[in-house]
């Protein structure tokens, strides 16, 4: 017998209803946990603690939790009543049962198992069986007699195999063999060493005296469903004799010895592994803390970068506005001087003023373009253009520079594509860059601009633009890297010509975005040809009665002919730009009133009727966006055209204007031909809009 002083103190495991409910869900047959009131009484008084869906399906009632057996099966047969009474009996004596019998209430044969649970409870399972088999019921009921029989069978097996004991004792893991109720029948020396108990002490104990962390009744139920030959693994804690505990990984399986089930468990001390896992867990939490901190830093840096980008964009937008506003006045005044009459010498000077204005506008656009390239937000305008006109404009801008270097600038317009849709600003930008470079690097001779159609279809034209010079030429290695960003033909500190090295790379990127490419051909000593291509859609044909692109003043004449005397409201806070706009409209036969802020524009619109409104955006008191919204709400102004004429030239500015109720958008400086064309177009549309609504003549407009 074991020394009573070595036995562990009692450690009753409390009943866990949720754990049992989860266990019953995994059982293949019907199963339930029952409570026997006061530990005795009629089987009809059994109360269901929990039941799985399979058992509720057998009974035909659910949920069963909290119901009496007598309510679920109100009129059981004598055999069924005796069965449930025997099942309830295991709660009183702590035994276990297994029977195969016919259950009248369920009209079938079942393997019925029952085992005691904590307190007055018992668990039972019903699994359908094919046929009844005879059983030694005395063996089921006599647990005291069964234990020595199991030990005897195990001892006989040990004697049959002399190697068994050596194998068991040399095992690195603690080995425990127990019966279906958890009573230990064999252990090895490793089990004794790990727990601090002697072998005799362990053999007088139950496995639950050393295994912590699992409800004894739930584990017992699980054993009944372990199939011979299968292996299961769990983690729990084992308790030593001194009361301390340590983590173990237990692999257990079932073996049947002389018809009796035994359970073999191999327990491995995983203290080191758990320590490593805890360390890894602490390290993981530390990493999460570091990542969270770094993420917060990155978010802060991102916010700072976005704030810097917004500040830069705001600065560029403001710079663009402040340059475009006086530039609009310069180009507008130059046109008015030319229109009022100029001598040939004055006309040439006006040409230079206008060319310089266009060049300055190009520089502004280049700065904005660089910003948009960096932000990846490049957008292309699509307007009807004539390549010959673009070549002439570039030639006019750079002719004086070429003459100053003793060069002849030639523009070859023959074969240049016309009536195509594209972005003239960006095409001009690339041509100016190529031509300026050719002039800079050519010592004598000529620089030639040309354009031609390489191929065309019914819907688009593949155009090729070239700038050829008679300079020194470029060797092949240098030419190969010339279109890379920040690369120059001569990057030495003694170079003769300046430059940033970004122009050619930008030109290639723009060309590719227009469906083409860019490159260069060069022979040292003979000169170079820089080229780029673009695929441009064909422009839709326009009716001959309208203004013609080849006649710059056709739109002005058409305005004078079709809308003479039409009243236009100009909302413009800059006095010079307001004067330019009024003079331009007066020359086209239109009457114009000027409002110096948005609030005044809304007041004038409310007092009189205007055929069209030209609206600036940045104005004091009330900006053009809110003024447009107010005017749209006035009676009779729902369809009156409102055209933005502003130095806010970003695409998002255009979108805001259209969202505010405006019909079109003209960026300053405004070309007079484009202005007249837009006015004629929108006055025509406004007339068509009003035609269906016309009834009685409108009231006379008040005199301004």
C-alpha cells in the first residue's frame, strides 16, 4: 500500500456546464448530462443540464436544458424507465456503465454509456448499434474487482516481453497507464522523478491527482470516444508532490488488453519550450510596440509631407495667379494697340511683346508642369490645333535669339498636320526646348523646324516633329544616356552652356503620354536631329458658316454680325484687366458692364438682364464661385451662360468652377480669338436655350 502521507490532498474539479455543452456537440450520437435531485428518486425526476442536438432529435423536443425527463418522455416503457434509473445510479456510486439494448422510446438498438460527473450529475450517450451483443454486466458494475484483473493482465503482458520494462524505464517521457476511470495501473521511473512521488504512491492515485487544467468528468467522457490505434495530443499542467506545477505535452491513446480498455499517456516536460514561447511572446509585443511607434512616426511624416505638398501647391497656384493676371493685361493691351492701327515697326515690336508674353506663359506652365509631373497628375488639353501654326509661333519666339548667335532659323511648314486634337502648350513646350538647345549648341549654320505626318487612319494621325541643327554633333555613348533624367552632354565644371538636365527626360515622358516617343539622331561633325512623335485624334469638322480657324478675326466679325448690342457682365477686380475685357467686347459690338467684386456682380444681375457673364474667381467681398451660385438662383438666370475667365489655371480650378454652376472656363492670359470664339459659341447656345421659353417680350433692361 502507498504511504498515506504521499497522497495528494483532494482537488475536486467544479462542474463546467459550458465545457460539457461543447463536448456533447462533438459526440457522434445523442448525449446529455443529467442531474439527480438529492442523489435519489424516480428516474422521471432527472433534470437535463445540457443535451446535444442529436439527443434532442431522438426525443423530439428541444431545447432540453432545464426540463425533467418525465416531461420529455411522459410515458416511458418499463424497460426504458429501468434504463434511465440505471443511468442515474452511476451518479450515486461514481461508477460507469456500458450496455447495448433496445430503447423503446427511440425504436432502435443503441450502445448506451454512462459515467459519473461532479456532484449529483451523470453523463450518458446513445449511439445507434447494428445488433445486440452479450455483455458481462457484473464486470461493468464491479470496478473493485476489475482493477486487480487489469493489473494482472498488464503484469502478464510484461512477463511475455522481457524488453517491455527496459523500454518503459528508458523512455525520456513520463509514462502513465490508467483505466477508464483514471486510476493509474502502471508508471515509469521518469513519471516518478518528474512528480516526486514513489511508484507505489502513484499506483494508488488517480491521473487527475497529478493532471491539472482539465475537468475530470469531461476528460473521462473524451476517453470513451478514443478509438484504438488513434493518438491525441493535449497540453496541461502536472502537479508535483510539493504542490508546484509544470507544463507538459501529453500524447495519449487507447489500447485494449484482454477486452478491457486501457489508456497510455506519454507526458513531456515543456517548461523550456514554454519559457521560449513566453520570451517570443514578449518579443512579439515589443515588436508590436515598436511597429506601432514607427507607424505613428510614419503617419506624422506623411501628414507633414502632405502639408508641405499642400503648401507648395498653394504657393504655385498663387504664383501662377499673380503672374497670369498682369500677363493677361500685357497681351490684351498689345492686341488692342495692334487692332487700333500700328506702323510696320510698331507691329514688329508688338510681335515681340506677344512672343515674350507667350514665352513667359510657357515658363509659368513649365513650373506648374514640373509640379504635376512630380505628383503624377499630368493632364492633357484636347483642342483643335494646326502644327504649322505651332512651328511659326516657336520660330517667332526664338528667331531673335538665333539671329543674335548668327544662325538662320528655318521653319518648314509643308506637310505639317492640321485639324487634329491635342495639347498645343505641351507640344510647343517640347519644340521650344529642342529648338533652344539647338541654338545654344550650334556655332554657325542653320536650325530647322519641321513637322510631318508619318501615318494616319480615319480616326487619328501619327505626327513627327523634328528640330535639326548643323552643330558639332553628339557621340553615340553620350546620345544613349541623353534622355535620362539629370543627364547632359557636357556635365563638366568647365562646360560652356548651362542647363538643368531635366528637359529632354521631361520631353520623352510627355511624348510617350501623347502616344509617341522622343529621341535623337546625330553624327559628330555634321549636326543633330532631335525628334518626338505624338498620336493625335482627328478634329471633328465644323460647319463652314461658323468661325473658321484659319481666319483669326472670324469670330469677332461673327459676334458683331450676330450679337451686336448684346449685354455682357464682366466680374473682374483688376482695373487693367477689366479695361482690356471691356475694350475687346466693345470692338466686337457688345455692350459690357463691369462689377469689381462678386457681390456687386450678383446685384447687377438681379437688377438687369445679361446675355452672358464673364466671371473672375478671386475677387474681394464675394468670390466668383459663390457669386455664380447666387446668380443661378435668380429668376431667369438658370440658363444664362457664365464663363469663368480667371488666372486660376489648375484642372481642379476648372472643376470647381463647373461645380459652382459655370458653363465654361478660360484661363488667363486669354487669347482674343479664343475669347471671341467662346463668346459666340455660348451666346448662340444661350439663345437656343431661351427660344422654347419665349413668350411676351422681356421687360426693358434698366440703364447702367
